[in-house]
C-alpha cells in the first residue's frame, strides 16, 4: 500500500477547460465500440486516414501464385512498408514471425478453387481462431450477381455478427465474375449492399469512369483492389486516381510482389496513398529505389 503520509493536497482539476471527446477519424465508424475502432486505427493510418494493405491471400483458391512461391523470401521483406498484411491463417501461422506488429487481416471465407465455381464459398475461419490470431479484421468474399450471391451475402452477415460480438471488423471483398460488367452501376450496387448489411469497410475495383460516385454513396471506407499485374506507372496512376476520387487506400498484391522491384514499388505506393504524391513523382521514386 502506498505511504499516505505527505500526500500532496494541491490538485488541478482544470475546471476552466471543458473535456473534449474527439470523433473517430474513419468514415462511418463513430458509433462503433472502442475495440473495433482501435483495430481499424491499426489498419488505417490515423494521420492520413488511409491504408496500404499488402494482399498475399491469393493461394487460398489458386495455389502458389507467381511471386508467392516463397512467402518467407518474397513477402516478409516487404511487410515493413505496409500498414496491413492480408493473408490466410495457414501462411500466418507457418511463416509470419509473431514479432511482426503490423495489423493482420485474415481471409475468412473459402471453399472453391479456380477449377470450380468460385462464388460457392462459406465461412472458413471460426471467430475463436480469429481471436486467437489477434487479427484486426476478417475478410469475406461477396459475389453480387454471382451464382451463389445469396450464400456469399449470408456468409458476410454471419461474419459481421460474430465479429461485432468480439470487436473485430469485417472487410467485404466485392468479387466480379468474368461475365459481369465492371462499371459504376455495378460497383455502386455491390458496395452499398455490403455497407447496408454492416460491413465495416469494403474492397472493390477501381474504374476510370464515375468511380467518385461509388465512394460517395458508400457510407464506409473503400479500398481498391490492385487487380492483375499492369505496368508500374499505370498501377501508381490507378492508386493516385482512386485516392483522389475518395478511396481510403489500396489492397495491392500482384502489382507489388510481381513488380520488377517489389520493395521499390510498395514504397512508391505508400507515397501516393499517404502523401498524395503524383504518379510521375512516385514513379521517379520507384526508379530511384530500384537502382539503389
């Protein structure tokens, strides 16, 4: 017990300064519980309000993707430049050191490979396992317009219910089938459905026409998917345009780990996302770092 003798009696209660409670910086998140906000603040940088997610979960349906043959050699050196690592629990437990302090988004849905109908998924990670892994969010694929649309939506709502119970956000990933139109009309529909049903943030694709209407009518943050590998300058330009048109970050995989210099590329992407660096300057940074 502390010594009670000589306790200082003069105290300052700052009666002239009203207490302030700041609103949460992330779009649509003010009503969430403290734990949920804390996890989101580890995914999204509180200073910029944005995130660079490094997506390496491709293997859950397509096996050892080019660039992901050796996660330990190809990906772990890049983690330091990301805000968040998005991956499967198998890779997390078998390869990622527990000393890594970056936030983790776990791929929580699965069920079909590239040899079958991809929309036929279910929840593949139990909420207790997500808690054990100390993840900051759980990602679930949602196939609006797909053959198993309803099932994928129910997967999402179940994951949201379970995650909310324990303060873990849900990331809804809007999947686009081969025969679906990639336009603003579709993405406004898909992202809004996910948000209306409780997803805390959403991953979707960037489109050149009217993307700002997608981000504007979605009440929660949107991060863009990197998609297939394209030239480095084009990927930086896509990231820049998306950010300027309302996206809250990027979840980039192949355009980073399949780049000629993955380390240089992820640092250039960070400059675009967090510092509003224009594509030309970011590409100069990429080339400088590639030569270093």
